[in-house]
């Protein structure tokens, strides 16, 4: 009986470590180099020019993070260019509401691909802002949040 319990415990430990959690981050600056490999000697693959752009970390090596964006572009970014996630990208057109309810007053129609800064999330809704507009949007079909 102890052997079975021990084997189950070991199996659970390895299974829980094998399942990696999604980690979303945001770009800290308006210009961020994405490289082919995890070093400053590695050539630049492309350059992001959008502060707060949400990206997903898929690997890490020392101070480097391998990332992928909403359009499936990938590469390596130094951790100093990244910060805790604070934004989302809409994967479909959405309505921005005055409060977190489908029955509240619509504030604006936001187009697919729009970057929104997240102020807070509550259940299935997030309070967001974009330029001069603030409101609530449903969390489904967005890039940058773990559901």
C-alpha cells in the first residue's frame, strides 16, 4: 500500500511539473529587439515598436525569455525589456460597456486587433482603457489573459 501511494505521489509530482503555466508579459518600451537566440550577440530578428504589447513567454534561459505574440511571431527578448502583463489585444470586434454587464450602456465598438490597457478584471469582465475611452469588456476572445 505504501509503495502504491509513493508511486502515485511521484507520478503526480512529475505530471504537475510537466504542465507549464502560461505566462503573459508586456513590452516595457516603444522599441524592443527580438533576437534569433538568447544573447546580445545573436542577430536581431525583428523590432517591436509598440509599448504595452502583450506577449506570451514560452521558454526562458537565464535572463532571456523566448516569446510568441498574437500573430505567432517568436524570438528571444532580454527580461529587462519586459514587465508584468497590463494589456490585451482583441481577437474579434467587441462592445465596450459602461459597467460589467451586457445590459449596461454601450460606450464604444472596439475593432479586432486593438490594444487595450487593463485596469482590473472581475469574473468574466475586465475594466480597460484605450486613449480617452474607458469601459468594461468581456474576457473571452482576447490575447493576453489566462482564462
